[in-house]
């Protein structure tokens, strides 16, 4: 754990206002965002389109200035430049000169990042192999699929062997195979001890690769936590399928255990939010019911995400009144 305890990214009360145009009212896009990311972690910054993910990433990359608040990477204020040699960045829609080959574009970036000439060819060959593009190295980017371009983008972000990598929507627009390839690359970055910060709106990818997430909705963080807290946590509902349940027992389960009943006839599904289902099972058996199955449901990232978005819509309506 000691490896993961060092804070690599710190974001404190970041506010960002945009002025849409002269004389127009300013628009607040980030309302005081705070979180931190530790060394070796894959951190998912998750939210629906328009939530403010790219805006925050631009602040971290020093591309735009925050209206208020403070952000540091590797202990340096994001306005400094020296630490940038230690970070890599994959923008949301990377633009490549598509008449160049994969090898040429990576050589170009190797040069830009100041890698000595003698090391460039080896480094580029290593990266091409790493992202599975060795056999396409001499083909022009114009002929690459979206997934291959995304992998070139990741290779580009790694050309100078950074310790912290920032990825903006690395899996969006990819087919399932392309997404898996990117996921495997990200997991490999973690295996190498790198810290990864990733913007995304795709929940299944988050569950598969991230160690921790922050959910952002309309410029506010609504949830922050470790993935395992809700994948393995004990905060869960259970569905119990019962046969031979008498109506009066059903009523008792509703009143005593806050259960909700579904179905009819001999097969009733009883849902309870109680962590411990044993007392309820006891009551069912005692009343002559038969327990057919017990299925615990973990609280999914999706349900946290959806309820955050719903809450935001309700708040929005409230503000409009
Ligand atoms: N330069 C800008 N000027 C005005 N509004 C902007 C600008 N950039 C982004 N926005 C607005 O900020 C909000 C968040 O955008 P963005 O950070 O791109 O969201 P996400 O990456 O989560 O989809 C959106 O409503 C967007 O229209
Ligand atoms: Mg974005």
C-alpha cells in the first residue's frame, strides 16, 4: 500500500467560469471540484457528456486557467512547466497528420519531447510493439481504424516514459475489441507503476479498469470512492424467491422487514434492503414458506451514476422555479 499512498494529483476547489461572449452572462462549468489521486492508481473521472470533464483536464494540462482554486501534479502547480516532462496526455479527439505513418508520427513526437536522436528509433519500435502496431508501422495513419489511431495516441502520450498519464475518453467510439485493447493497455500502465487519470462516460470500462472514481454531474462531484467499495461492499439489496407464501406472511414481511413483493401465484420475489437477510428467511420458513433462491445485489456504479444524474435534474428544476 505504501506505493499508493503518495499523492500525485491534487485538485482543490477548482472553479471555472466561461464567458460565452462580450456582454453575455458568464457560465459556471466547474463549481469547486476537489479530489486527489495517489501514485499507481487508475482514477476514473466519470460523468455524462457536458459535465465538465474535459474542462477540468484542460485546467490540469495548463491549457486554460481556473477561475479559482488550486491544482498540483507531482507537487507542482499546474501553471509550472518543468514537471510536464513527467506527464503524458491523450486529448479527446487527437488530430494526426494522416499522411504520415505510425512510425513517422511517433518519431516526430519523440523528437518534440527531446528524446536524443540515438534513442528514438528503439523507443518508437518498443512503443509500436507495446500498442500492437508493429505490423502497421509503415502504413499511413489514413488507413488506420479508430482503435488503431487511439493506440497511436496512447503511444504518443508515452513516448517520453512519463510517470503520470492523462487520457480523455480513451475508449469512446471504439468497438468492443478496440475497447478491450485499450483497457489492456491501461492495465499494463498500472502494472508498470504509472498513475493514470482517465475521463470517461462509459461505466463498464470504469468498473473493469479503475481503482477509484469521482462522479461529476453538471460541474459538481457527487460521489468519490474506491471501486471495490461498491463492488464488494456490504451495502446491498437481496432478492429472495419464495414458494408457498401465504398472503398474511407477505404483509408481515412488508411491515417487519420493509420488503417489497413482486410476482403472484406460487412464486413470489421478495426484495429487501436489509444487509442481513437471515431474520427474514427465518420468518419465511417459520410460516411454512419455501426459499427457492437468495440473490444479493451489489450497489452498482450505474445506480450511483443514474441517481446522481436524476438528483441533478431535480435540483435543476428547483433552481428554475
Ligand atoms: N470554451 C468554452 N466556452 C464556453 N463554454 C464551454 C467551453 N468549453 C466547454 N464549455 C461548456 O462547458 C461544459 C462542460 O464541457 P466539457 O468539459 O467539454 O464536458 P465533458 O468533457 O464532461 O463532456 C459544457 O456545457 C460546454 O458547453
Ligand atoms: Mg469531454
